[in-house]
C-alpha cells in the first residue's frame, strides 16, 4: 500500500481556519467525518484528546501529528491540513504549527496500512521534504511530493548500522508511543540519521502498532555502550539491567537525538537497575504540569463515570418503582426501598454507586504512580466517603495518594536490590496507606465543612440562584462541545448527583443535561428553517443531530461548530444558557447522570424539561441561522 492510498485529496484542508489547538482538532475531525472516514465524532475525538493529554503531538518545526486508533474509524486515513497563519498547537518547541497530519487508524488496521503510516511518519523527519510541503499549494502537489519521496525511498531501504562495524561506538535504542503509529517510527529514523552523521552504529527496536520490530537480542544489548529508550508507553526494561540508560519521551527521540546519543555514549547516564517493573520509573513523558494534572484527573473521571451512570440509574429506577407501586404518606422517607422490588434496584444501584469516590481517587493515583498507587488511592477515596469529604475530598485524596507513592519510590531507591521484589507488594502499600490515611483524616475536617456547605447551597437552590447556576453550567456544556469546559460542567453535575439522588435528584444535573442536549437539536432546527444556508450534506447531517441531541450527545454539533465557530458557538451558548436557567428556575430535578430522553421519566417535571430544551434549541437554531451566510449550492 502506498502513502497516497491513505493521504486522500478529499480529506485535505489546504487552508485551515482554526487559530488554536482545540479549533484545529475540531476542524480536522469534522473533515474526517464529512468524508465518511470516521463514524463517530465523539469516540474518535476522545482518542485524539487522550493522546494529546499524554504529551502534545505538536512535534515542533511547524509539524503536528495528532492520531488515534479506535472503533470509530471506518478506514485508515491520513488527513493533511495546512495553516497559512500558523496555529498555537502547544507544540513542544513553543512555536506555531503549520502542517498537520491527523492519522485515523481502525482498531483492526492491517499490516499494509500500518506500514504505510510508518513510512509517512519517517518521511517527515527530512527537513528538506517538510519545506517542500510548506510551499505546496494544492492537494495534487502534496500527493506528488509523497509519491516522489516514496519512489526514492524504495531505492535505498538499508537498515542503518544495525550491527557494530570496526571501532565505531555502538548503541541500542527502543522507540514507542501509545498508539504506535507515528512518533515511534519518526524517532527511529531520527536516531538512525543522527547516529550516521555522528559516526555511531545504532540498532533501533520499534514498539509500534505492527508489534515489536527489529527486536534487540541479548548480544546486541551486551555489546552496546549505552541504551536509549525514547518511549511514552511501557516497554520491556528488565533486559537493560546494569546498562547506562537514557530514558526520555518519544518526542525527544525526534527532536533531541544528538543530545540523547551523546549522553548514552558519555558513560554519565544513570545505570539502570531492574525493579521488576516493565517501564522505567524515571520516565517523564507527560508534558506540562497542567497536562499531567488534566490527564490524571480524566483517568479517574473516566473510570468513575460508569459506576455513577449505571448505579445512579438503578437507584433512580427504585424511586420510580416505589412511586408506581405506591408508598404511604408516613413512609415517604423510605421512597426507593419501601417495596421489595424497589429495594432490589436500590441495593444494586447503591453497590455500584458506593464505588464512585474510591474509583475516582484510585485511578487518579494509579495514573500518577502506576499500580502501587491504586490501593492507596482507593483507600483515600473510601476515607473521603466515610469522613464526609465527598467528591472534592476524594479528588484531593487521589492526587495525594499518587504523590505519596512517588515520594516512597524515591525514598526506597537506596534499598538493597534483594528487597526489590517486596517493594510493590509490601513497602509501597503499607507505608503509602499509613501516610495517606493519616493525612486524609486531617484533610477530611476542612473538606467536610466545604462539602457540607456546598451541599447545603445546592439543596437550598431556588429561584434566581438556581437559574443563574443552571445557566452557567448549561452554557459551559455548549462552550466547547465535549472539550475540557464541557467535561468540567458534567463532572460537577455528577458530583452533585451523588449527594442528592436520595432526595429526588439534582437540579444541577438536570441543567447540565438539558444544556448539552440543545446544540445538536439547534442544528436540526437551523437546517430546517434556513435551508438556503446549508449544503445538502449539512442538511442530511442535521437530521442525524435529532438522535444525537435527544440522546444527550453534545458532540453531534462539532462538525458545524468547527466549520463556522464564530457563529455556531455563541448561538449554542445562548440557547443552552436559556434552557439551563429555565430548568434551574423551575427546580427540575434529575436522578440519572446520562441518557437524554431515555431517562425522561426520572425527571421531577419531564414535560417542562422537554419544553425548555425545545425553547433553547429554537432560540439557538434561529440565531445560528440568522448569523450564517447563504451557500451558493444547496
């Protein structure tokens, strides 16, 4: 398979309009959806953002390679995009990004696809080729450049110095990135190229989507003067025991190759001592402090949400069953568990719901300090739960547990190697639990006061206060349609549900869900009322947004927002804020954290809820339609 089989002309954007990272991602994802290469914007975008949370795919030198491999991809595709003004993509060199290659790989991508993607990645290491791409003005010119480069590559495909020759120094290296599509092979080629320039022999093992290629043998490792591991995921490390080892993010393997090679040869690199872990503990591939915190938090939230959603809906059904079967007036405090059938649902839901805080804290901690952090994090979340510190206490407990384990790892580094085997099963959990547990007992005191105050405020919400909070959170749901702002509002809504589900549900959660349902429905209304302002494809996409809106899939509006953000986003925010304010003002409560129209019976005032969503969607749709320019072809 040739590179141009994946690099389609129809999936190229020769004049990217976005000026920031989020906008660029949205615009490119929308294009992939438009040409039918992905089936689910939300799922694919989540894969892209998960990769970005680990470290920016803005490699520097004006190039970015965002990529994801998941079930939303219909067929392996590379989207090429070019920005004339440059995009602030949070690149590793801090400079604007001009060339983008968004790689979409299906979960079952075959070897030929993966080989073509690897070849594309390797080509971008050549600065002369990159400069030619920057000067290309048409999609045809881009494809011709890759065709010519591929033809030249076939003439010389020798593995650079895989074996030591004469008196030249010899190194071994491993490259790997989480998806194993792009950075893995770019780092491989960059290391080989720089080693050749420096007169160094090197053998590079790649841990990519194709599996492990060019695997290092025991003989390779024993001969090597040093080892370079340029990886953002787990690789086999025990085999390097006793060797001078440089362990860096895969991006350094692309951008700082000379530095890595010189350090590995100097004899000053740390000697690696096996601890039974599969990845070196010194790895520092998580990007900026903000990116690391966001990644760790999202790891906890993503594992927590299934417990909240499934458990919350089970508890809500228990209330419905009791209401249907009837509960005496003097037993209303037992609503949800009065009748045996309701009690069954309540018992099941409560079991799942009870894991919410421990899971949140546990997986935040494990994201920070790997498996040893999991048990300490779970305990911190449980202590926050029993101590009344609630969601905020568990969140702090998760970060605390993770960093306590990191502290212990540094503390126990000097122990004899004979004790390495019991660190993970004894020292880390025991001392981690001891330190974190006592700290949580102290933290729980102020956090309980804050949590109680917040709960009192939320349960006492009515009238203007509820309307203002509902408007704010609903507007956040529409502000970036599934991005960090949207996620922050949703997580806050689910946190309030944890303390209000037993009292009939959360007004905040109802406002959040209503606000998230408005944008896709607004798209449909706009395409119906302003047919001359949308293309045929957009009008067809408008129909699918009915289902997405009613299902509480806010991301259905992303293609329209990406194509015209200055008109679309403000329109969505206005309608969502109006809906959230109405839901809050009328004190509509929701007992489920997700589901859209499918959980409408779990609302305290379902008809009003649906009416307010319709009002917001109409307002947003009309504003968007009025602001949008007419298209020349319908």
